């Protein structure tokens, strides 16, 4: 069998040099499986429209919704217009941009397991190739629960709707949403299924945290500035804290959350992604594999939880009745589709070590929870105190360690806390904060994470996506803890909704003479 | 909501400007207004030569400071006025949510007669250290007083002009000389306006099958909207557009404005059309290819878009680019948000001045 040579790379468009949109992808057909779902209307279509609004989509870009409900193209367009009116970053919707965008919006009705639906879908895509210049390029977005992934990928393969990048020709890419499995075994199975139809480099595993500007800015902060990296190690850093707090409860997702819990929902993906970005070594280039190679090294260096003593360095909590932001909040066990005796954790705190040269002995305290006082994601680097307390004999001088805080959301920014002399004849000190806020310095609202990630997929850049080994390494670290928690017959530690978690979480860090930072 | 105590103009002795500014903030802090933050990312020096332009600069920079906080120094230099120098200070405050305000400083320097030569050193003393400096020159560039321009530019990282006000190709050459002879990088608000046209044109050549056709351009026609005044500046956007195509595609433009490409001589037609609205902007651009087909871009004012179409052998869906009328403060903000000067503009400026020769014929 002869193998065609890969297509020669096309020279970049010289007219794009210096333009705000320097990179514009080639037009493709983006097929959204699960187009009638919440993710499509709240995030995907509004993000795609905003990209069109900002001139970042190529002429001819086509979006095909695929789902079970029976819509016409026009009905789908109308529903998506309403979604954009509600959720797009660039509102109000610009009539001219929408008209043009909507011309590339189509719908195919079908069941995910129905082979003839894929035939119809393929016909539609081929028609778009002829009329819209999409040239056989395909992106399949699986906005569906993971159990549908095997059948969709199998039927795409059976209908010959997937090209092999090794053989050249137009690209095919697939985007999958978390959860990437339920544990190591299911993640491996999901990945095995993926590579029966797609090659690893065609698979884009979306973790929307990686699309956030501030998360990307972590790398810029660390590696584009000369002043931070020399201090970014065990010699100068006392400990690191990471917090992902949500003020909302499980909302309509009680059924899903019962099987997941916060560790699977947040820690395994978002929090470990943040840990790896904070702790990684400088990559040789800001490119997909060098960046992900360094991230996965951090995950491999995570110290295993001591067998039989897992609960000594972890806390699992669950919210009870309380109030959040002035509103009454019911206990997790009273939420719809939640067992009244549920042991599922809605809060997790852990003390984690990264066993490598840079971080040996530096604890990373991580916590995530629902129904906490506010929605905030925050990373704080706590530096060691000055080596010699030369002011110790003076009253009014209490020095505090420096803290570099990186606010991921909301009100994105970076602050540095340090001590300063209070003006006056005597020596008194007070902590002051030097702040950088995105909103103040750059004015404009940053693009939504999904905008960035969809664009990167169209451009074929997987730097901001999780690679197979990252996902599996994260699961292999977390699995023993999940098993230990599952075997523990005690209920989780309760905390009232609207507080910062159970008391045991405070004790976890206070045992080490430290305190949680109030984010 | 604004902070009227801070925003009021206060006349100050030029030697005491920094002290008075510090006092202003201190008084405000003592009044217990912790919801106020003083911020600056740039020093922006606006050079004006009349009361009208001074008022315009103050308004534009006041609005721009909501997005890019800055110390604004507005100079009004009037050689024909009485020989004196006077200064005022005030602040531009903007709500940023949760009752918090961000405030930027504005310093006005009004100089007349021979005192205008004292302005550059005074401006130098008022610049915030470690922050970039942009000089925004309002109105026509006085290419007959190049030394004065260069002395003001001495500390500047960027010179911002608006070539729509230029009265001759010599102004383009002066900007080009600034780029060649100094460390100041020129920037042009007209070039920012042109971005929508550049984006629309680039979009035509994004599809892989269109890319090779850049080498088969035989004719370029750009139509500029002009008013009754026939001011040279009204054609500059069209000139920059043509020069940009030539620079990026690799066409050679000789000293007389003749254009050559790989297929031989290429016809660059820059036309002027009188129009009541939108003088200075481009109305229409058309690129003709060797096979007789063409691509065109036109402004659709009603829909607020530029629409591009390719006819002939290859067709593609209509590509649109949002064409919103950009206010001067938005153009200034776009400029200040660019960390570095625009290297493409530097390539384009000398070509535009050579292409201007075609218009003189």
C-alpha cells in the first residue's frame, strides 16, 4: 500500500503580518455532537459568534449542529441567536456579523448510535465543502457524556469521516470534554477508544481552565520575567496554596455529582493543571509537546498518599444548610437527585508534595469546594521570612512573609504583599500590597476561555489541551485516595454552606503552623 | 460619577507641578477616599497648536485613560502668542466597578512666543520614570521646524500622528526620517483606521487556493473619499493601503512611483472621489488578477461592514469585516496597547511617499 506524502506546508499569508488577527485558521466544518445541550447554547455558540465578531474566523467557517431533537436549519439558527443574545461576550449581537455567521450554521438531526444519521451528516459536510470552501477539513466537538464517545468515534470511522494525518490531506480533529474518565481504568479505556479512530495528535481534550488568560499568564509571569524564576524554588518558597472556590451548589447536576464528587470534578483536572503550571520547569519552547512534557513531569513527581494514612493529609467535606451571598442554601443531601445519606464530598483539601529537586519539602495546600462564600480561583506563593529578624526587639514591628497572589478569576490580577515602614519617627511596619489588575491595566474584557480553545483547535495547536499521559498520570495519583475515601465508612466532615469549609481543613494547615489565605 | 475635587483644573507654578500633584493625592487620601487608585501605564505628551486642538486632546486622552491609565501632558504651543508659560493640573477619574475609581493625571502646559522652546525640557522633567513615552502630534507636522519636533521627541518611544491631517508628501518623509534617524517609533492613527481594510483584504487570501494568486496581481485600484478641500491627507489612507499591498506582496516601487512585480509592470491606480461623508477614508478597493478575475472590497455603511468578494474562476462565501467608526480615543488606545511599534508601517511609509508621486502627475 502506498502512502501519500504529507501535504507541503503552505506559506503564511503575508497580508496577515502585523494584523491583530495574525493567525486565521483555514475554513473547516465544526460538527457539534450534542448541539441541543446547555454547553452548546451557553458556551460554544456564543464563543464561536464572538470569534466571528472579532474577525478571527475564516470566511467559509461552517458549524453543523448534530443532536436528537428535530430542528430545521432555521430553527437551530434562531435558537442559537437567542443563546448569543444572552451569553455572547460581544453583546449586543451585531446584525451584520450574525447574518454572515448564520449563513454557515446548519443542523443535522440524528441519534448518536444511528449509522444512517452519519451518512446524512457526511452528505451535509460534503455539500459544505463544495459551497463554502471547507476543503474536507473537520473538527468534531463531542459535547456529550463520555459514554457516547465510543459509539460516535466508531461510527465516524465507519463512515470514513476521519482522515489520517500520517497520510496527508485535510485535517480531522476531535475535541472531548471532561470528565476524561471516572478513574484511571476508565480514562485508559476512553483513550484506547480514541486512538482506534484518531491519532493522539488529533485529540484535543478540553480543560477550560487552560483557556483562561490568567492561567496562560502564569507562564508569562514565570518565564518572561527575570525576577521571579530565581526565587521560584524550595530555597525561597515556604509553601504554595491553590484554591478553587464556587459559591454555587450542584444545581441540576446532583445525579452526576453523586458519582463524581469534587475530587473528580475539580481536583483531578483544573487543580492539578494549575499545580503543574506553577511547579513545572521552563519548557524549551512554548509549543504543545515541550510544555506538556514539563507539566507531566510535575504530575509524575506528586508524592503518593501514604497507604492507610490518606486521611491524615486530606480532608473531605460536605455542605449542610447555610446561606451564601445573603441567600439561603440547602444542604447537599437535600439537593435534587442526591441521596439523603450521601457521602460524596463537595469539598476537598489536601497537602501535597512534589518530590523533585526544585520543590522537595515544600507543601502545596490545595482546596476546592462548592457553596463556599464566593466564587474565586486563586494561587498564592508564600515566601520564607527574612533570614534574620533584626527588628525583633522593637515594639510595633511584626514582619510578615511576602505573598505573591495570582487571581485566576474573577477580577484577574497579581498582587505582591510586603512589609513597609509606617511613616513617623519610630520604626513601625505594616504590610502593603502592590497590585496589578487586568481590568485596570488592559481595560478590555479578556476573551472567554472557550473562544481561545476553539480557535487553537482550528489552528491545530494543542498546547492548551491535556495530553493522554497527563490525564492518566493525574488519575493514577488520585485513584488510591479515591479508593481510600470510598472505603471509609465515616461521613465526610460537614460545613455550613457559606463558610470556607470544615474545621478539619483549618486543622490540616494549622498543624503545620500555617493558615489558609483568605482569597 | 466623577471626583470633582480632583478633576478641577488647578493653575500651578511650573516648578511646583510634581509637589502640587502629590499634594492633590495626599489630600484626597486624608479625606478617606480609599476607593480611589492612581494609575499610569504610559506618559502621553499631546502637542497642540490651538485652543480647539488642546480641548480635543484633553477630551480624547481623558476618555482613553479609562482603558489605558496615563500621565497626560498636553502642550499648547503658539509661537504668535504672548511670550509666557502657564501650567494646570487635574485628574481624569473613571469608575471601575464596586464604587472604585481609577484616576490618571493631566498636566496642561500653555506656551507662547519664544517660551515654546522651554517646553521640551519641562516635559522631560515631568515624565514618570520607567514608563514609556508617546508623543501625540495633533494636526499637521511642521516639517519646516524639524528641530523643534525632534527636540520634543528626544525622550519619546513613540510618535503618534494622524496622517489624514498632512498637507504634503513631505510630512510622510519626515515621519520616515524619525523612524530612520531616532529611536522613536512612528505610529499613525490613519494606519489603525486602515486595519479593517487590511483585515478584509487579508481574508480574501486566507483560503489556501487564493494564496498563490497574490503573485498574479495585475492592477490595484483604490478609491479615496475626499472633500472639497483637496487636502493631501485625505488620500493618505488609500496611499498607505496601496503601499501595504506592494510591501507585503513584494512589488517594487521606484522613485517615480512605478510598480513592477514578477509578471512585469503593475498598474496602481489611486483615485479620489468627492463625497460628503467619510472624507479621508477608502470607499472601494479592487485587485485584478492575471486571468482577468478580480477581488473587491467595498464599504457598506448601512450594515457597518466591509464586504469582500472574489468573482471569476474562484468563488468563496462573502467575507465580512466589521467596520466600526473608531473614535480618536479608541484609536489612541489601540496604539498604546501595542507594546512595540508597528514594523509593517515602517516598511510602508517610504513606499507610500514614492507612490504619492503618481498622484502628483
